[in-house]
């Protein structure tokens, strides 16, 4: 039984929509719904600005910034990113894909950003548009009822509230609040990776227009990202198979530096650099949720699924799902008779993005896909692949036939080299089923 002093602190509040999580997805949908006159409450467990990984954006983020009215603010904190460089120890030279060569030439660049600054801009924008934002506030449980839902919330200072709301948007990211509560979260059965990362000062960058390009370095145990930020700091991270993370016998910093040494091309770019942040490791990187909607709720971005950060899809997927989610919530609240069809349509849209990206993600460490990336062939097919790398998969850009042709080339090359293909398949299965040693931040 609660003591009387604690009971006095517990209050009940009401809203049309309660958004759980103040990252890009949550802040975006809160801004869009508040702009439409909805009574929106946005809760965030931390306090902005706060650190977050995932600093590389995609060109198709750019029109979303303009629609939110934050394009100029993002520009002030962004390092322009005109392309993506791929570096392989099994190939003689690096290859750069320029976004300007995609099917739609209208989006030739994106930005690299510090997520603390970027997320803060989106969070403030939601407040400017009329959302009530509450930081240092964590949702612990959601109980759905005929009128919507009751959400149990606890503030940093110990105060507790029960929020009555008509609709819940779960944008809680990797916390996956509703998916965990309902037992819907599953480890991805065909992909399993872990990551370790940190920030460096003094890293060697390319010159001129290519300075802000992201670089991807393959190595024996996975791949590295190299993300230049506007303040001179460079984000470096390794995404590895679990068996490799399981081999760690030292502290995270030592292990990270030893891992970098296994990739000579990256080690050379960091030869004069100094680590300027703590090193963080995460495991259980890939998961998915059975469905993205239910009665009076929907899931956005990482609260629904996360596969692998290799193509920098996280922020785009979160924001794109927020735009679709705003339409869905509006339909559900304005016309309850159409709610089921609106929720089904949203659920289908949430499966689309991961399905397109996952084909490439699942194969990105295979010899055949590396060969195709490092030796681009047919120009029309290359345009389509570039469009995927740019994030242009949510519009009606004509990519289907070209991507189908790319996949045919991939499978044909596999058939022409059956022993290598079989060896790579066996290696992937063996590595995927190893459990990572690190499952929480350290």
C-alpha cells in the first residue's frame, strides 16, 4: 500500500495524444499534430540536449526538414554530406557514391549532425508548434480502455502521474515500451550484430566537397563508420558479428582501439587522432516487432524495428513514420469508423521501408555484394542503388525494375561462384547465432 505522502503526489492529467519519446520520431509527430490543433503531450525520459548515436542523415530527410520549418536551423549545425565512400581491404581502391547521381537529382546532399543538437532542434520545434513537452519523465506502463489509454508516468523527482489520453504514440526507440509490454519484440532471426563506438579529434578527412562524406570500412569482423561532424570531431564506430564482441577480454576503450588496428585503412586515417569521448558498446542490435499498430496506439521508428545502421536509415525511418503516423492519428480521432483501415495502412507502410533496406543490409558483408558495390556497373542500376542509399524508397520514384535487375545480377554472380557463396552462407549462419557478450551500454 502506498503511504499517504506518496499518494498526494500522484495526479491525473488528460490529452488527445500522448507521445512517448522525444527523439526525431516523437518530436516530429508531436509538432505535426499540435500544428493541427491537437492537445499533444510529449514526454522524454532524458533532458535535451542529450547524447545519442546515429549522426548521419540521408538526402530524403531534407524535404521533411522543410515541411517542419526547421531546414535553416539544421543547416547551421550540419556538415554537408554529398556522398558515401566504401573502402574494402579486398579491393584495390575506394569507391564513392555521389547522391547527385541518384534517379532523382533534386536531393544531392544531406548532413552529418551531432544528435544532441539535432534532436534538441526538433524537440523545441514541437513546443513552438504547441505541444506540451515534459522532460525527465518516463512512462512505465500503458493500460488501454474504451476511451483510449491510461499511462503511468514517473518524473525524475519521484512524482507520479496517470495520463488519460485518447491515443498513444510509442516513439521510445530501443526502449520499445509497448512492444516489450505486449511481448511483441523479437530478436531478428536473420541478422544479429553489436556495435562499439566513440568520438575522435584530429582524424584525417578528405578535402573539399568530400570532407563531410561518410566512409564505410569493411574488415574481417564487420564494418566501421567514419562520420565527420561540423565541429572537427569525427564519430567512429564498429558494427560486428556477436562472436567478435564476445571475444572482448579488456575494457571497452582498449578493445575498441585494438579493433580499429585490425582495419589498416581506418587506422591510417586515425593515426594522429585522439579519442575525445567515452567508448560505448551495445549488443542485441537487431530486432523487429510483429505489428506497428493496435487499438488507440502506433509505434514509430526504432520502437518498431531496428536492423543495422549501415545505410544511416534510423532518423529517416523515424521521421517518415512520424509523418505517416500524424495522418493516421488524425484519421483515427476524426473518424473512428475508419480507424481500423487507417491503422492497417500505417502498419503496411511501416513494413515497407525495412523490407527494402533489409535486402541490402543482410548481404552487405557478403563477398558478392561487396564486389558489386566496389565495381559499379550499369549506370541505370547504379542510379537505383544510389536512390536506396539516399533513402528515396517512400515515394513513387521508379526503382522497382532497376532494383530487380540488381538483385538478378547479385544472384547470378553467386551461382557463378558456388563454393564462395556456400562458404559465405555457412559463415554468416555460424556468426549470426553467437550471442553478443555486451547487451547493455558500458
